C-alpha cells in the first residue's frame, strides 16, 4: 500500500473514520463515482473498497468525487479536535483548546520563549521600559 498524503491521515497515522451519517452520505456519493458499477470498482476489477469500508480508502474517491460535496469533505477531513501547528503546519490532535504546537515544535518554541523571558529579566527593564532601581 502506498503512503497517503499527511492530510489524509490523522496525526497518529490512522485513517479517518466515518460517523454513521457521513457513511450514508459517502455510500450515496460512491454510487455516483464513474468507476462504480453495481458494487464493483472498474479500476480494481473487484468489489469497491470505498463502498464497503467505514473509512476513506479510495484515492480516486477522495480526489475526484468527495470535493463535489464541500461540506461533507470538510466534516470528514477536518474533525473538531484536529488543529494545525502554528510553526510547521502539521496536524495535531488537541487535548485542550490551548494547544498551538506539535510536540516537536513545542520544545523549540518553549526554549525560545524561556530565553526571551530570561533576557528581559536579566536586563532589569520593566514593562514601561524604565530601569528598575
């Protein structure tokens, strides 16, 4: 199996799982796919994996059929808990509303913030710009 693009997988590497409502909509859209013929996929010469699966498996479906329904595509590919790292843009599953950075970038950002705070503290300048006595 080929590796999927990073945005097509959750940060832990698993595929996007469909809710029952999304599954009904996806199955309806699958029937409108140009490669779908009576439950079979013309490209694979067998059963259509997208029609039988509870996750997004078919690249053709994701790239050609799903964009026809932008709201459905947004609800599947952008779950509420999925945020983007402000530094690198990688998807992260936020455990709280304050999460801004992926674990790799968080260490570097914290180090930079700590260094800036220490420089300010060592300089003895308060918030108004005046030197403290």
